[in-house]
């Protein structure tokens, strides 16, 4: 039985060229679906895999003789390419320099982001790992300041209809159901945030998307691992940073557009094809300000076992 996703509900087909196979066994070692075995010094289908081929492509990528190809679950031999050589990869100091330089940018130049750069960001984000292939991450791209502003205005209009969620009566009623931490979050953050963003938008100040010239929305399908969209958004953020753009992750939009008739209408207007357990908006643009200092961050805890 194949593992279903929104894009495929059947297993992929494994094709073996026994004439090319050298019996090295590498494909058997990397196949975690247990689809392959060595038989008479050649790779063969095991016939005992619980879920069949999930289309990860590991066996096709590891085979030195190009004796295995995968077809299905949005994967084909045409998707195989030579990995960049190790010397072309970023070193640890280069990677940490990129990470340490990054800050959340909320001030952008009034300057469009060129289409090739948007495409480059998407290409990099598509390399993100996923819980189960094929990726069930969907992306909406707002590729101009006008589109980013229009969405922000529509979102604020939507928020006005949810102001009851910040009332004292509603918060008191919900506390037994969602607990102390959510109560504190709504009282100390969500409630004042509602008032601020609505009032500021009426004054012409965009606290939703910060007038970023590009806005990405990464979200999963009902089948997706909840982390998939967040990982893809992180890859996109780092790709944008690597080409000199500023970024800011916007976490307050996604949760509120998942439920209710008005949320559904907003999703439909912007081509958001489904509700999603997790999702993230990413604002991108040329930074209007440059930081010369960085700040050290820490985890809540690190515990070695």
C-alpha cells in the first residue's frame, strides 16, 4: 500500500538494468522502504516492502553504474543531475557568516526584486528536505509591492471581523480550553497586535507585510509533514540573504486564515488551495538599512543525554 500525498497516491516504479548492475549493494543499503535485495550478486525487487517505493530517489542517486531508475511520485530519471563538487560547497565559516549577518528586515527600498532573483529563491527552496516525497509544500508568490500591499489590506479587513477574539469575555471563556500559555499570548501579544495593525493600516502604515516588494507564502497540504513548509521557507530565507536581499518571517498571518468562512474566502481569492497545519509568510526585498552589529542568540535549553 502506497503512502498517499496530495500529489500521488500510488508507489513509484523501480526499474533495474541487470546488465549494468555490478552487485555493489549500495542501493540496498540506502533504501529505507526495503524495496531492494541482492540476489545472485544482482539487485532485485524484494517484494516485501510495506509501502512500496516512496520516490526518494536515493537508490538512483547512489548507483555508480546507473543501473536503477525511478519513475512516478513526481520523480523521473530526468530529475537526476551531478552533485556539485565538495569544493563548491559553502564552508562552515561561510555558512555561519551568512547566518550571523542575517537580521529580520522590516524596512525596504522602494525597488522591485527582479524576476530572476525570485526564481533563484524558489529553486533553492525546492531543494529543502521533506517528511515524505513528493513535496506537499505549496507556495504563493506576491511579486510586487502593489500585490503585497493589497494582501495586507485584505488581511486587515479580515482581522476586523475577528476582533471579538481579543475581547475580555472571549478570553475568559477560552482560557479553560486553551490553557495558561495561550491565554497569556492572546492577552499580551495578539490583542494589542490586532489593535495596532488595524489602526496603523488606517493611517497608511503597513505592519502586516511592511511594504515588502516580494512576499512568499509557504504552506503544506493536509498530507504534509507540518515541518515541511517551515523548512522550505527557511531555505528560501537563506537563499534570499545569500544574494543580498533582506528577509523577515511573518508568523502571525498563517494561523488566523485557516478556519471559518471568511478565512476560506480570503484563501480562495489568493489561490491558497487548502488549509494547512503549518505555514509561514516570508517578506523579501532590498534592505533600506544595513546593520553593522549582530546579536548572540541562545536556545531555551540544551541538554545532553
